[in-house]
C-alpha cells in the first residue's frame, strides 16, 4: 500500500527529537520508559535528559570510539538517513551470487580516487565485519598451508594490541606472533614467511610507518585505518600489495562493523574471500546498505564536507592539548612535522587520533597510575608492548570527553607549576 514508510519515518523523527541536552542521545532500539525513549548519556552526564554533570567523575579517554564525527552526521540528518524495507535483501547472496555489493565497491574506489589515499587500480576488494576481521583473514592468506614452518607474524613496537592478541587467539599451526620486527631484521631464515603489520598512521603514536622487513619472504599487511585527512596529511596514494581500511575511522561508524581490503595478488584475494565466506558468509547486507548510503554523503562535493569537519575538529583538539602541555616538564606528547597534503593542497600538521603521552620523570614511570590518580583513564603503554612511562589518550571521542580530559590536564599542569 502507498505510504508504508510514513510510520517508520515518524518513529525515527520522534527518537531524534529527544535532545538529551546535547550530552547524550536516544536510539530507536534503546530503552523505553513510560512510552519515551531513554537518553544514553556521555561520560560524566546523567539524569533523564543527561543534563546533570557530575564534576567528580574522571575523563575516560581509553577507547578509540570515534564519536567526534557524530555531530557531522546530526548536521547531515536528511542526507544520511536510511529507511529499510522489511524485505530488503533477505537472500544469502547478491543477484550476481557474490557476497559484496558491486555498487558499494565502485563507491569505495571513487572515494579513494577523490581522497588520493590509495591506488585501487589492479586491486581486488574484500569486505570484512570491521577491519579487525580482515586482519586475520590477511594473516591466514599470507601464511603457507600444510607447511612445516608456520609464518612468523611481527609488528614494530608500539603497536595495536590486537595484532598479537588476535593472532595468539587462533592458535593456528600456519602462523605465530613472534614479536617486534627488530628481532627479525637480519634473520638468516629465508624460508618461513615474515608477515609484518605496518600501521600508517600508527596506533598509538601517529607515525606514518613503513615496512621494516624486506626480501622475498617479507609479506607486509598495511593497516591504513587512520590514513584519512581527519588525522594526517596525504603525501601520496598508498600503493601496497595488501591495504586495509575501516569505516570506523573514516565516517565514525564503528558500530556498523565495516572494513575493506585492497589486494593485488589474485590468490591472496581468493583465499581472503574464502575466509569471509566460511567465517560469516559475507558482511551483513544491512551494513553494506548503510555503508553505501553514508559513502554517498562522504563522496559528495569531492569529500570536502566531512574531511574539513574531521580535520578542523582534530586540529582544534591538538592545539588545545599542546597549549595545555606547553608549560609542563612532567608530561610530553609526540611531536610531528608538517607535510604537503595532496588532498587539501596545503602543507599541514598531522592531527593523530591518539596522543602518545610520556611521563618524563623517573618517579612517574607507572604513568597510567599517575594519570588515573589525576582523574584521567588512558590506555597503558604496556598494552602496546611499550614501557609503562607511556599512556595513550584517545582524542576521537565526544567533545564532552575531550573537554573533561583538557580540564584534568590543565589542573595537573597547574599543580606542577604551583
Ligand atoms: C578502536 C581502536 N582501534 C581500532 C583499529 C582497528 C579495528 O577497527 P575496526 O572498527 O574493527 O574496523 C584496526 N586497526 C587499527 C590500527 C585500529 O586502531 C583502538 O585502538 O581503541
């Protein structure tokens, strides 16, 4: 019948109308009490409409939850909304029997052409439920099968903890995590594959890393989760054999669980596709629809809107953080030098997703505890296989989270300077 979508639109508008004082939001699938959707509040805010701020609470800057982009999507409510028919793509496969939407694949290639952050020519593409699923699909595809020598998986300290924890979790005979790249730089072992996770920009320190290991058995996996103008200048398109990206750090939709891999080698592509087919039989069609809709907003106007919003937000946060730490001899964060960005056509400083904070004084070498005492929950540097004088601070959460972090840091540095 005509107008079947009206009720769905009314439900969505009703939930969107619940303001939560700008310090939270209500969801269509959230809790409902006495007929009204309940606000889910940002850290330190509470009450039925999130209007109550609890001054004694701590700054939670542990997770890389990319909510800094939420205001952008609220400003683009009409163009980013999606209404899904109850019968939308119920089948296990697309009409061409594949597990990925060809329209979405084309849009991703267009995105990389617009941003200039990756060369997609001659590359196959595989989708994953988040890039986290593609990390192990890639390790699996780059490992020899039924070989006596498992592939050695390495990364350069400090590195994203999942590279080790996920690889260890699978306890596979085909691959094994064996630590820092420096241990394998001059190995005489020319038989087993050396699979190196290369993260550029790096999590936690923001560096545009390059592969450390060379040679015929070196198999780098380039993790470009943060290779977007929000966080870094784009000096040139990434042009590697295997590159992995994620929606989480591009649009901020970590909850949609959508990532993709650009793969040059056909066998590696087929092995990763087979992994996706056996593991989850492809990424949810609902997620692919949402990704398609959101990417149409991102690619509009050659990507200007979202990347200007994202970069401005991150640049502003870094300026405030650097100003707050200017007078400190106790704490420092990573330095970065300006580079020419081919996307913006300007020379610009990196504005990484995370601050890699160092406690400079010997007596503060348990840095995580020093910050916790000062009401800042970061992520302990030891989780990145670095030493305990480092703590990662997430700068990509909500504005409330960043403002509370800045307040605690100003207080801490104020006490230092009496
Ligand atoms: C959320 C966090 N990391 C996500 C992440 C991921 C996983 O992101 P997905 O949301 O699974 O696509 C992959 N690679 C790197 C380098 C990452 O930092 C974090 O470090 O807090």
